[in-house]
C-alpha cells in the first residue's frame, strides 16, 4: 500500500480528480488530496474517499508570500509523512508546481498531467517543471504521439478520466418524442460558435422535437451572450434551446448529460489546439456516459472521435444532421471496446505510475 498525494492548485481541472482517486484507492493506495478552496466547494461527492484533504485557501492564492509559504509547508508535510508518489493534476506554469516539484524531486516519485502539449517543448516554465518531473499523463491516446518531445528523458502515459460519482437525478424527465443535444459549459464565445448552431437550425425545416441544451450559465451581462439570446428569440428558435440563468450544480449538470441523446461540439473549424495539442472536456463526458458526439470535420484523425462521432462540415452539414435526427434516421455510435471499462483505465493508470 503506497502513500500518494494528488495536488491541484488551480480552481479548475477537478473533472480529472475522481477517476484518479478511485483508481488509486481501488489499488490499495492511500490518497492525500490537495485542492483549492474553489474545488473543495464542488467536491462533496468524493473528498471522503481521500485519507486527508488539504485546502489551498482563497486568501493564500493571490499573495505571493502566502503562496510560497503554503508550498514550503506542503513540502515539509510530505517529507514528514514520507509521501511516496506525488501527482500534479495540472503540471504546468504555476510557481507552486515548479517550487514543490524541485523541492521533492529527490525524495518522491513525481508525475503530472499535461492538459495542453503546445508548450511542452518551448515554454520556459514548462522546461523548469520538466527538469523535476519526467513522467506525464495525457488525457487521450492520440496525444501520446501527436507532438515529438525534444527532451528524450520525458515519458508519456495516457488515461481517461471518464468516471463520475453517483449524482442524484434532479433534471426533468426527457419527453419521449424529444431529442436532447447537449453543449456542456456556459455560453463561451471564445471557445464555441453558438451562432453556427442557430444558423443550422434555421436551415432545418422539421425541428420541433430538437432541443439544444446549453449546460451552463447564459451570462446575460455579457453583450455577446445577450446578442445570441436575442438572435434565437427574433428567429423563433427559443423553443429549440434550453438555457439556464445560473451555474448548474453537479447533480443537475450530470443528470442532463445522462439523459441527453448526443453531445455537440459547436465549432465551424478546428485549429491545431484541438487537432494536435489538447482535448475538450466534453470528449470525456461523452465517453463516460457513452454518448455519440456531433463533431466538426477536422477531428476525424483522432481514433476515439472517428469511432464515436457524427461529423459535420459547417452550418449546412450540421443542418443535414439535425434533419436526420428529427426524422429518427441518425444512428448512434456503440461503445464496444474494453478501453471504456473501469478496470482497463485503472490498469493503464496504475501501470504507468508503477513503471521504472
């Protein structure tokens, strides 16, 4: 039985924590969880699985001296506890990651998760981290070979954080005749093109049974968001969208995903970021709940996407898919591979942790 610390200093990427905690505890390891106060407020469903939880308080996160003091305190605590393995849930950029990894590199086995490979070869801060951490996880098999690592001492392994706690059923029941197509996350025009979806619906004649669920806050104070909400109203599309004024709690968010028929990636085109360097969170939500993705052309080179997506090209292509779905003619993809099983993912994760 080994002592493992799982550390996330940021207020995000907590979607990766539960799967790891389950892999570790099911394999006989004890887990010390270090998380930001923001994540702790969302983590009631799984913090009990850790032997100990240390919270990085908001009051310490923006003060340089408090950040350094917290990190030094963690280093002393891990040394005293004789921590065998430390996993950085986000192994990039932060001062805390750089400092703690270098303080413990001779005492503890260090691992990290790379959420974006774009800077792995050229970012100065990442190169500092790479001097201490030599083994990194990525979150999809295609990322193992998508970038040639200039530092030959680095090793990559992959796992899929596609397992979730048992959430309560709090979303309304889905009417039999409706088709629910979810877009996880708040309205965010920097990452998604919602007008593309509206344009596709405008071109679709039979669409009354199609419901597009935007699973996050519409943020009506943002001018772009208000413009979009006005657009769907003036184009008589409001009955095709289900939106929310506020943040969705975990129970409601996950229940809507479970009840959805499809998960949509609303992008008109795919750049290198998603074609080469990183994944979107909705991939793993789809994989975890075994949903078919509606994906833009440009992701079909990724084997998991090719096997579990219906691809569209622009608003016209998306409209064609909507029309088929509305008429009950669009096939859903099956999840037949063992790679989606808990045992397979746990084995991949633990094997890499225990590798020499």
